[in-house]
């Protein structure tokens, strides 16, 4: 399986902004900041095979502080031995065309139930997006394009395993605010 080819397709699908313009200006780049209000340093998780195929050596991530999170210390699903966790070099001057999947899809995360993929917005987020309650401002193609990208990414078994694992955790904790199923959206 050619992981890079799948990621390139997904990045293209997901190259749609939530709103016209730079949404980071609305919240002071809250989701891009490396330090949270409580002083905790924040980074970003990469999907299995994403860092190696799409980010390594591109200059977006501070490679000197790249972490490898393993099953020994982190709650990872069976089949996932490690995930890369990194920090942006420059939070306000993002190289947008190479930004990672997590950045492209926020505030959505992928969710699977009974083998069906949807997008959800979690009730409890590390970064509270000010646009969640302003859906009328969203680009109408955003949800559709993000879902198309995730449909491409679940062709990678380890990505699908990770999504299924995180979805089960989300269901257990009742952490779903909004669901998009490709035209059949509803709030829960």
C-alpha cells in the first residue's frame, strides 16, 4: 500500500478552510499555540505513517522536540505501537499547504460506529473553537471535503484502528456535541 499517495489525496480533499480567511485570527491561534493557559506545552499527534510520509524534513514541525509515544506509556489501541507527537516551529506563520491532518480537520474528528464513518465535534475539546456556534459562517464544502479525506485515510488499516479506538472512548464518555454523516447531520 502506498501510504504517501493516500495522504496526498487526503491532504488535497482537506485543503478547504472552515471559513473564508484565516480562522486563527478569530481566536488568537488558540489551537496552534504551543503553550496552553495552564502552562502545559501542547503539540499535535500525527496519524500512523503521516509524519514519515508527509511531514519529515518539511520545516513545519520542530524536529528537535519530536516525541514518539508508545504503548508503554500511552493508551494506544492494539495494533498501534507508536504515534509521533510534535510541535510547530512557528505558530502564527503556518505553511498551510503542508499542515497536518489534525490541523486541516479541526474542529472535526473522525468517528466510526457500526463500520460507518462520520465526523464529530467533541463536547470537551483542548481548544474551544469559537466557530462551533457559528455554523452559518462555515464554508459549505468544508464538511463534505473533510469527510472525503477521511474516507481516503481509512484505507490505511492502522488509521482505521485508531479511529475506531478513539470512537469507542468518545462514546463511553458521552463526548459528542455534533455529528456530520455526509448530508445527514444532527446535533446530539
